[in-house]
C-alpha cells in the first residue's frame, strides 16, 4: 500500500470526507428500511464498504470545474462532491422538484452542467463519457480540471471500459480511473474474473501510473486519492487507483449476498473505514469520540428531515410537464 501523505494536508479533507461517510451510511440505512417497507419502488443499491473510497474522491473535486462519475451506490462521493441529501431523496421519491423532475428515479440522476453525468449503468460506459467531457475541455482551451471515473473489478473486463481506458492513456487525459475491487462482480468472485496477479497490472498495461490503497483504512485511502488526483491535475497524465474493500451487502437490496462467505462479512465488521476513521481522527486530535458520536446523530437527523421533505413533495403532473429531455438545468 502507498504511504500516507503529510498529515497537515489531510485534516480538512478528512473531516469533510468522514462526515460524508456518516451521511451516506445514514442515508443508506433509511433508504433500505423504506424499500423493505414498500415505500420505494425500483432498485436500491447501498454503498456499504465503498464509503471511504467514494468520499476520498469527492473532497478533492470541485463542481463546475471537474468531472465526476461515481458508482450508483456511492452516496458518500455525491455528498463529498457537494450534492445534497435532498437531491438524492427527491430522486428516490420521484419529486417534481428533483433533478430529473420525477421522470427517472432512484440512482439515475446527475448534474451534467456541473460535471456529473447521470448514470445509466457503470458497466464500462462511464469512462467514455468522462473521457469525452475532459477532451472537450482540452479543445476549448480549459486547463486545471481533472476527471474521476469509478469502476468495479468486474467492469475492467468489459469492452467499453477497455476502449475508454485506451483512449484516456493515448490522449494523456487528466483523468483518475478508480478501480474499486470489492471482491465480487455481482456474485462472481475475483478468482473467476481475472487471471492477472493484480488489477494494477491492467493499469500498467494501458501505460498509466498506478496507485493502491486499502479502502478499509480511512487515511490511507484519503492520502492515496489526494496524490492521484493532484498528479492528474498537475498534468502528469492519467492515473490508475486500485482500492481494495468488500461490498458488505448485496449487489442491490433485492440480493441477499448469500454468495459472500461469512468470514469475509465478519472480518468487515471488525475492519472497516468507520472504525479506522474514528480511531485516526481521535489519534490526530482532529475530533473527539464525543464529537464523532454527536456528528453521527446529527447526520441521522439531517437525513430523516430531508427524506421527510422529499416524501411530501408532489409527483410530476403529465398535464403540466413539457417533458423535454435534453440537458435540463435547474433554475435555482
């Protein structure tokens, strides 16, 4: 694993990232309960195990300047990037006040005008979209921006991913390709996904600089993302980050994850980014145990309040909608 960056550079992003993780966990727990209670239709995809990896990306990016394609399950990335709880909640409940105005639901929302394309599927397609966005910035003479693409271990075996990665490397685009190895491509374990010793071998094959971190170690992950994003932003070419974790839940809430061995689940309960993050924040004197607990409760309350608001908002009225589908930009 790569070493930790100078701690003085990590205090502010660490505090922001940890709060984004707490918000994401509270949001996931609430959405899961509502789904199981029949209050949410469609798919629900939780980010358990991905929180530190996602939050550590978002804190180093700027809406309106950078381009970002997080996983559909990574609310921590959305919150660290600057999206609100209400944005996410409105999507799940089909609110007419939401980003898609209630016309698409759950995870299919983004803010293209701020650099976050709405996902359809992350099975390789996100890379080409971000590559195109960053190439457009180059053609317009814009500099200083960076793109971050999130892919899973299984995604790296798709043709769309390969074509995008090759383009990014050949054009030397300022993009960080984050490969979250959560050990399962849906239900397929790593042993049946790839034969190379490490997925970093694929990054090297494309000609990218590679980085590696333990996604269960909060500061290790934050430091790794800081280095990779800074390198891409400084013009040092595309970067490849391999982040290890476990998807500590099913592919979606419709999936009971029976294929994940119990020993992996038990190990995650003892070793995850919330545990390491809490310990590290206290060790550095950045937060006390009491402050961490207070923040956790505040995040739960914030999520509850915003979800309650979204539930009360109206659904779209087909008689009043113009249903235009091209590049909708909210007026407020």
